[in-house]
C-alpha cells in the first residue's frame, strides 16, 4: 500500500476542507440596479426634506452577498430588501479580501486580534450583517445619535474592514461622498434637483440671506456629527 505525503491531505480526504485563516470567498453576481441588487455594497439615497437643504446627507444601507439591501430605518427595525426612501442613487462595492473573518481567536488576518474580538467578529460577510442587524433590533433610531450610518459602521467594524476598527457615522458618510458611483444620470437629477429648486426659489423670494441660512444649517450639522463622533462619544446611543 502506497502512502501519501503529508502535503497530499486533500487527496486522502477529498470531502474534508482544510481551514485557512481567510476563508474561500464565493464569486458575487453582477450589480443590477434594475433589480436593486448590489452585492457587498454600501448604498445611498437622498432623504426627503433633509437632502433638499443639505444634499450631502442621505440614507444608507449595506448589502448582503446576494445583493439584498439591509438598512436601519426605524427604532428596533432593520429593513430587508425594501430600501427606505426610494431607489438607490449611489453605491460603492467593498472588497471582501479586505475583511477579517477569524474562525477562532488565533485566526485573525487583521492586526488587531483580541481588540477585534472585543468589538465583535463574524465568520462571513453575511454573518456580520446578520449579527449587526440583531444588535440594532434593540436600538432606538435617532437621526442625530443613532442612525443608518451607525448600522453600516457597526458592520464594517465587525469585519474590521480595510484593517480598521474605528468606522463611524462621519467616515462612512465621507467614504460614500468621495468614492461611491452614481447609478445613472437620473439619480444625479433626483439627488440635486430639489436642492437646486430650493436655492433658486429661496433667492427669488427671500434673497441672499437664505443662502447664509442654508450654509449655517449645513455647518451646524457637520459640527454636531464631528463633535459627537470624536469628542463627545457619550452622546451617541449606538
């Protein structure tokens, strides 16, 4: 009887999988905006009224590997496959190779190890989204302290995306603002037409002081989120 070399373990046990620190990743389907399918993407759409005054603010969600959108859209509720506030306008597909899916305490592919475990880990992309969903099903929604960006940030921290454990509302919003792709030209129109209309009508009716008011409103929002995220974290509820 011929003996196999140790390196031929897979030939001796063809039905047994050898576990590595980083699991095998299944290929993803193509992004299909018409079917609202965005595998492993962060997605964005404008918010009614709020985005009319500050177009950089919107509603975000994160998608499973099969393209289904999950978004924290209300207290104790994570929406599944029914994106709140309309169709996706912008999307950014994330790279699963930049995620850490540790099978055990010693199986981290990221540099954080035990710190990652304290934050919460996941065995796969979908497992991370599901775990975060269960966590946010016990959270009260608040636009200023615990919102859809908080849910996405929690998912990214759970997979230690891009080697970071400090994802938050601000850097998630910045990531979308700087790197996300528009679905089509109509998405651009849908996102900026209400804001442009408000500006034009406002200047005609109220004059230039309206622009000062809108700029002040945007500045106050930015300052609030920066303050809560980096200097007064106890104000955040997520």
